[in-house]
């Protein structure tokens, strides 16, 4: 099964990349943009999607500083755009 | 005193760490797949880009065979020092609290920094006096030490902050100017700046030497 994991910096932790992008957009004429956060996308085919949360906790994310969101057809969330 | 210096694919500062350790004892390289630490007294996890910094700095190295052995070694009170990428690996492994985030500038920065020795439990600063200032180089992109506020309070109250950036030297945005932390027992320490690059006046400073002398003093 195709699964997507979205990993982003936890709320409250300074997201320097997000801030930099947020400052860069108005400079290009894109006004009205706020709360920009930059994270990672991991896509994987797994036999047992029930094990994905464990994979996130142990390797894919650092739960101390990152939140993760698992998207799969199994979870009822869109796995492809 | 026998030091083991870990080499991961992508390490780049292991030779300087080896030479620095040899100024105070014997030292040899440990390969990342080694499962036998060979009776060493102290481990140094050096700087570099272990496993290409893939996924997250230190995230892959943390699960290497040699790290399993080092976790056991540290658990028995063995001396472990993580420098730069080594610090990131130790945080990922949970041997040290907190995490390293990208510098607030998002830039790779290479500069000399002044570090103030704090009064702490760290066995790796035993050859220094509290309040002493060490001038050593730093060079990294992901060196902003972060921990939650309660953890930072615990670290400060429990004597686990070993080094702080001197005023004006916290270029990466580390919480509470923390440059080095140790575990509760004091045998494991991590720092982003590079004491191994400052062991000979030829390169501008030998202020990094006391870090290695500290280990030798404990091991003696």
C-alpha cells in the first residue's frame, strides 16, 4: 500500500526555513502569505500500514522536534493529489 | 588511555580527532560496522556528514552497529564525546537530551568561537576551571541546540550544561547559549564546536586540548 508521511517542525519551534520562505514571497510580489512551514515528504509502499506510526517514531521523524502526519487510502486521507 | 574514534561513511574530522587524542593517549579508528570496541577507555564520535546527513542529521548513524555497542559502553559509564555531527548522533540516539536544529541564519558558518566553561558534571571538562574561556573553531549548518523549556531548566539545575557560547558568540541561535551538554552521569558530552581542530598553536589555538586531557585524567 502506498503511504505518504508528512513531517513538519513542531509548533513553537522556530522554523527558520519557513520564515525565510515567508520573507522571500512578498519580495516577489506574492503578498498575503503567512504561517509558512517547510517540512519533508516521505512516500513508501508498505505491506503493513499499521507499522508506519512505529517507523515514524523510530526513524522517519524525530518526535522531539517534529510532528508527522500519515496519509494513506487506508486512513481515509488522500494518498495522491 | 585508549581512545576509539568512530568513522562513519561521510565522517570527515576523524583524523584530527585521532591526532588530538594521540597527544594525550593512544587512539585508533573504529569502523561503523564494528561490534567490538576492543577494550577502549573512551569513544569520540567525530564531525562530518555521516550517511550523507540523509533524512535528518545523525538519524541513520544512530542505528549503525557500532552505535549499539557505544550505547552499552556509555550505559556502563564509558567516556563518550560527540563533536559536531557526533553531538547530533548522540542526541538522535537519546544518549543526550535535546536536538540540533538548523542555524537561525540557515547558513553554513565557519568561525572561531569563545566558549565559557560552566560548573558541571561533565567529565570532559575536568581539566578546565569554571569560568575559563576556550577559543575553538566551529563549522556547521545544523548546530542550534534546542530542548523544551522544562528540560533546559533541568539541564541548568542539574549541572548538565558544560560549555556556553561567550556573549556575542552564539552565532547559531542555541537555547540559553548552550554549546555543550552532558548526561546526568557526566560521562557523555556533546558539543558543536571542534576542540580537535584547536590542539596546536600552529592553527591559532590549543584551547581544545584540555577536553582531551580531561578524559585522560579520568582514565588515569
